[in-house]
């Protein structure tokens, strides 16, 4: 557990887009529109903006 904590705080995050949220999922995620995740440490970043890229899944819900 401590090792994972230090891994997250020392990681140089390379956030990859996971999903864009639409409809009721926006309310379930606290008003956020997209979720990105760092593949190195697993940290998630929530954003109120949509990810404008092709091939980003929609409502692939990971909370």
C-alpha cells in the first residue's frame, strides 16, 4: 500500500483518455464529462471538458 502511494506521487503521469460521459452518467460522476487514466500508476483524472479524439469510448464507466 505504501509502495503504491509513492508510485503515484513520484509518477510522471501520461494520462490516456478512457471515456467520455453522456446523459445520466455525467450526474453519476459528479458533473464530469471525461475520464483519463495514467497507465503507469493507475491514477484517474476527471475533466469537465469532452476529450476531442477519435476512438474514445462513450459511457465506459469506471468510478
